[in-house]
C-alpha cells in the first residue's frame, strides 16, 4: 500500500468510529499530536498535585485532610494512567520526564497560579477539576484506544474531586462574613483562568482542525468552554457566589450564558513561562526527582541481589 | 540537571474484578521487581476496590497482532459455519437440542 492509500484507509477507520490501537499504522501528525497532548496531560496531573499538597498540613479538619490526600493520590494515579497511555506511542516515561525538565513539554497553565487560601482549595476542586471533567468526558470518545480508556477511568474518579470542592465553597458561603469574602475572593481569582483551560478560540487554534478530523478531539474548545460556563454560573449563583464578570448575561434565545472575552495576553504570558508559579512548579519537580535517585538505585540493587539468589525469588 | 532517570522496567497490569470474571488489561506500571509491580498496580489501578486479583506481566513478554494483519490472520475462522449450532438441520419436532 502507498502512503496515500494508508492515509485514506486510516481516515475511513476513524470515520467509522473504530479505535486506533498502539501497533496500528497511523499518520505521523496523528502520532505527534497525540503524544504531545497525552504527555502534556500526564504532566499536568502530576504538577497539579503540588499546590494541593501544600495544603495537606493546613487542612481545617481531619475529614478535610483525608479527602485532600485521597484527591492528591487520585491525581498521581491519573498521571500514571496517562504516562502509560503515552508510552504505547513508543516513548519511555523517563524521556517524557526529561522533556518536561528541559522545558520541551508543557503542562496545563492553570497550575501556575498560586493556591493562597483554603477557599482556593475549594475553587480548584470545583472549577479546575470541573473544567477538566468537561474536557475529559469529551476525550473519553477519542479515537486512540489507550487514551480513551485512560479517560474513562479518570472520569469515574473526578466526580468526587469536583463535589468536594463545591462542598468547601458552599460551606464557606454558609459561614461568617470573613469566610464568604474568602470564598468570593477565590472565585474572583480562579474564574478566568479556569475558562482559559479550554484553550484558544476555535478560530485561533491552528491544530484543532486536524485533531477534529482525526477525532483526537470530538468537540471544539469554544463549545466545551460554553458547556462549562452554563453549568458553573448556575452552581455559583446557587450558593450566592458572584461570577466576576460585569458583562455576564443570560441569552434567552440561545439558552446560554454570555461572558466577556478572555484576557488572551495573560494566557499567552503564562503559557510562555511567565505565570506566578512557573519556576517554582518545575524546580520543585526536578528537585523531587533528583532526590529520589537513591531510592531508584536501592530498588534496582535489591532486585539484582534477589535475581542472583534464585532461592529468594517468589 | 538530570541524574539517574531510570524509571524501572514496564509491566502490563490485568485485573479480575470479581470471582469468576476474566482478567482484563488495565494499563501499565513501572517497577523494579515483581513485588513492587504488584503493589504499584494495586495503588494505581484498584484504589476503589476495582479488583480482587491482579496479574502483572513484563511488557516485553506481550506479543500482539496488528490491525494490518487482521484480515489475513483471522481469515481461517470465517468460512467454517459448521462450527455453529445452527448450521445443522434438526428433524421437525426435535426438542431440547
Ligand atoms: Fe485528575
Ligand atoms: Fe481531579
């Protein structure tokens, strides 16, 4: 078969909603886009643990601490599911981590914002995990089998993440004036960054066309963002939070909430490494990785010792 | 900057969700040895009681067919309709067969 014939056959499989599996032939662009997207997604889950881990020791109750720990452990799991899916494309996890450390791979910009108060932990769970759920539910229909399967697994776990965040916000909105203010302040700072999580407008998103044609994405950025806005605005109002947007209004014809345009300058700035926490997040990851060196060496030495003494192998 | 980036060998994870059900592939983990592979698989894939039994298999040991050879490889199973019960005509009035 010629390359062109292979490409036609590949597209036919996609159009017929068949899943592509690791050893199948795929166009270079498909492989490249998928690898970039899945590894970036994996890094995001791992980096995303940092701001939350920072609050474990300051959680206001034992209940809150247990919940936060369980959420962080889930995020580690999500990172591992995704590294595992990315590895089916032929690169090793160590190479991906190397790319992250060298700045050749990115992670979601949302984690470059600081988590300043306990209400921020609520806002992150509700808004950031909420936005992630909208995106990941779509990705569970992706044409690449290992990615779609990882997404299904992740979606099942995200429900609790979002609900525990909303519960924190609802509790604070039911509390003292100071607590209400703290919740509103967190809302004010996290609202716009969470809208940015869906990426640029469809018209400014050069890779979107290929991704849609190959069903790596099955819905556009703007459509997903609108779905998130419609759900979230109502949840905010339900507990008395104001959406920090003077232009917010409900359109009775389209049945959608309309918002101001996003500050794309800030978006670009954070993507390009100039957000408030970019440096901190990456240097912390590198530090932890390097500090784990002796553990990796010890584990391998132990395995070598076991192998040299067959009596101990179970 | 990078020192010892070794991520350990890769293992494929199979989970049995309940007694009697088949082991299904869940994903993979990295681990230095068998015991660590089982523990990592438990922590990664069964945090919510998704399994009652686990298999881990070194990824190198998995041999797989590809989509390209699908037709040719599975072709022999297409033309043997006599492997199915309704290939056979039973005399009228035969019961429980
Ligand atoms: Fe996650
Ligand atoms: Fe999450």
